[in-house]
């Protein structure tokens, strides 16, 4: 792969309690990304905000749009935290946001993002889409299409792909090697929200779901190994052997 976009959950940056930022967790994530980028792959990232804010939980009782805007600001916090960790690993990084915070990040400009990627910089997109009622999954699909990425990489923690059920709760859950977009939608598999899946389906953007905290997984995936579960329109749904 030459250019990809990776979707990171905000919980990846948190401590074991699932809230805030744990520098050890952030540094582990940054090291995996730095190793992968050293291969010369152009990489962009969209980061969520679940370690700080979820509109349906912390924003319960608030105006829904206002709650979503708070979540967008939380993703910018995470983007800056990840930028700091990557730069301590020697990775040249830029943060671009859909909400203007010019003191700490660039506004999202597609052509500028492409130029950064061409120069080997990691670009972290904060602020989601900049619109309420849209998830960071949708932001990931949208930005991947805008920067002409080869794939959206959905990073997971302790789950090495897509399963027929939650493998942490059901020992009989089966892992899929490959899936079609329609099977994801029809089976109600929790990969991305339906808007993001539909956007990838419409534009033929492949999705790979994998465990980023298995050491070297990201690097092997970018080198062409089959890691995790691949979702696209040109595959037949298959269970792992």
C-alpha cells in the first residue's frame, strides 16, 4: 500500500479506566505508526473522542448538536496528543481540523493535506466532519476518499478482525477473513456506522479491520500481508480457517 487512512478510537489513548490520556498507551500506538511510516507509506489518521466525550452519554440531556460539537473539540485534543507522541518518535506530523483552531492546528484543506502526505508527513484529521450528527467513522471514510487513499484501516484493540459475534462474550464467535459491504450491513456487524459503510460501498473504498496493538501488525499489513478482515465489493464472504 502506498497511501492509507487509519481510524483510531479515542479509547486507545486512555488508561485502563477508559478515560483521559495515558502516555504509555499513546507512546505504544505512536511506535507502531512510526515503524509503519518508516516503510515509506503515506499515512493519514482520524481519531475519535471516546476517552473524553460521547454525546449520547456525557451529553445526555443537552442539545444534540451542541453535544456533538463538544465531541468534535475532544477529537482535536486527541489529535494534538497523538501528534506530540509521533513527533517524539521522529515522525513529521501535521494536524488539520474541520473546526478552526489556528493557534494549534491547520484548517482542513485537501490540497495542503495531499502535499503533506507527498512530503512524508503523517496528517491527523481532527474535528470529525465539522458537522453534528456525523460520526468520526464517517469522517474517516470521507477523508480517505478525499485524499485518494487505497484503504481505510479500522484499528482495534484485542480484536483481530470482524467476528460473527463479540468474541469476548461468545467463545463460539467466528472470525471473517473477508466480507462484502452488503454482508456487513445485512448482518448488522459493528464495523463502522452505516453511513460510513454506505459511503465506502458507493465509492468502492476497501476497509481492513485489524488489531493495531499486536506488535508489527500495522507494518505487516502495509507490506501486503493478509491481516485482520478485509471488506470490499470484490470479495466473497469467507470465515477464517
